[in-house]
């Protein structure tokens, strides 16, 4: 890109608008599952892989029930850094009981950042989109589904799309 001396190019436009806190909370309420088994994890994971491959998305995908990893896939173009991001985003969901994008959005709505308000180690926690709680009716949050490799709003949207398809 050619830019005149002493100027900087403008930041690229975001690829997707960030949902509001209310929209994110509504997604979580709507995407409660009736049950979650190893087979459900496989179905959700393969659905995410299919969606990502159709878009040539260089993502890593992780699904856990409690501390047990039930599904993991790293598609071409993803790196070990994506696995580190998965861990950081997943820890936010486990600690706060809400989607990682929602936790960050709640902080921004209060005029602060997650890093400032949580005072947690940013090498271990990241309130960036892409990790979503797996909530089962009558049981509460039983695990997480996480995607990393796209801009945070797109990571989140991919997970939501797959959960919506899973629910039918």
C-alpha cells in the first residue's frame, strides 16, 4: 500500500459487527442443549470442520466436557498459537460462565477492558470471541466449544452457527 510519508493507513474495517451484550446473552439462552454426549461432541466438531472447510478458514477447534477434551482439529493454516488462544478463551468461559466474547463485551459496556477489570494474567485468560459455554437443560454449563483462527467476532459467529445447526 502506498501512503504518503508521515501518515499511517487507516485500520481495516471490521469484517463483522460485534453483537451487543443483549444479543450475546440471548444467544446463550437460546443455545441450551437438551443433552450432550461423546456423539454430540463428534457431531458438533465435524459440523464446525465442515463449515470451516467450506470457507477455507484456518482454524483450530476444541470441544470439552469438563476437563476432558472430546474433540480437537487443526485445519490447514492454523498454528500452535491457535491452540494457545483456545486455552486462554476457554479459561474465561470456565471462570465466568459466559461466552468469551460476552465477557469482553460486558467489560467494554462498563467503559473498561477485561484486562483492567479482571486483573487476571493475560497469558492465561483472553476475553476474545470464539469460546462458548455448552449448557445442558437441568445441568447447567458442562463444557466448552472453542474456535480460534479468525477475527474474534467471526470465531464466535462460527461457533454460534454450528450450535444453531446442531439444535436444528
